């Protein structure tokens, strides 16, 4: 079995593949100062809850946008799993040509998503990843990573507003019944949820206008379902896009 791990700024997502089938997934908080000795029992417990053991994992593929944890997870897999993991970084074949001024600036997770989206949906395609940041990644018909845009994530922007505006209460990020809020809480929900719908619709319209062609739009990330439910501009949701990309790239480098 292959364990795929996506280490994000706020959340770390893990998935176990049995062949091409994604057998189990987990989401844990990204804690930068957690040690290998702390991660190992956590991973053992997560696997055990799905009837799996460390010895069931024979291959590991991961990407990280948190450099200190890259080394920590490499230590976990070498010491406790007895596996040398594949880390998506420079020198790894991804099947994606990066058409950027400085390719090294592009987060590994965005390249992994590009590889997965082109494999699953073809191109051109726009990937909207709604996590700590809301990112827009454009993949050409040939599978080239053309660039994108980065905006504050839904929860990130909301947390900043709650912290800076003492009179505004923290609210649950769910859909309000009306755009026009009749109280402060509903007004905040409306601004956050429908405001981000407007952000996504506006950015996709501008991107497609610049490309001069209508593209498929695929959403992923923790808030994908919330936003996609309010717009027709998103063609599909794939919460496992990064994990699928990690498996594809692992096979590309170990075939």
C-alpha cells in the first residue's frame, strides 16, 4: 500500500492507496513543532483505526509547504516505517512543465494538483484550491502549469477580521439564508460566504477572458463544497486531488 501525505500550512491530509483505490483518508492539524517521536504514534493510531498497520505501508509519497516538517516526516518514515519516502521537490518527475519566471517559487502541492487535474480532466483546466489560501492554478491543454493567482483563504481572512475588529463576533462559516443579513452574525456569514463566491466567479471570468477560452473548473480544499454549492461556474469538486496527484507522481518515478 502507498501512503500519500500533503503537508499544508494549516492542515495535513493523509491517504492510503491500495492499487488505484483510495482506501482511507485523514485530516490532522499541522503543528510545526511536533517531533517525529510524536507523529509516529499518531500515525500508528490513525492507521489502526482503519484496520491497518505500519507494516502494511510499503511506499510513501508526500509534498510539503512547511519546510521544517519535511525533514520531520522524512525521519518518521525512515525510522518507524523503514521506508525512504519520495518527496515532491526539484528533480522529481511530475509530467508538468512549469511556465513561470521562477519555477522554484511554485508550491509543490500546486504542481501535484496540476498533474492530477490534467490526468483526470484533461486541459485546459483551472484548479481552485480553497484552504489557508485560495489559489487559482491554470493548466494548459498540454498539461503545462501556466501560473495562477493567490488570495487569502476563507478562514484566514475571517480570522484576521475577527482579530482586528473587536466588536465583530467570531461565527461559524456556513451559508446564511439571505444575502442581506438582518443581524450582525448573518451579515458576517453573508459577506464571507457570498463574498468568496464573488471572488471565485470574478477570478475565473478574468482568467478565462485572458486565456480566450472557456475551461473546466475543478475545486478542491476544505471549503470547496461550501463555495461550489453557490455557483454554477465550478464543474466539479475533488477533495482528494492532491493525494491522487501524489500517487500518480510516485508511479511516474517508480515504474
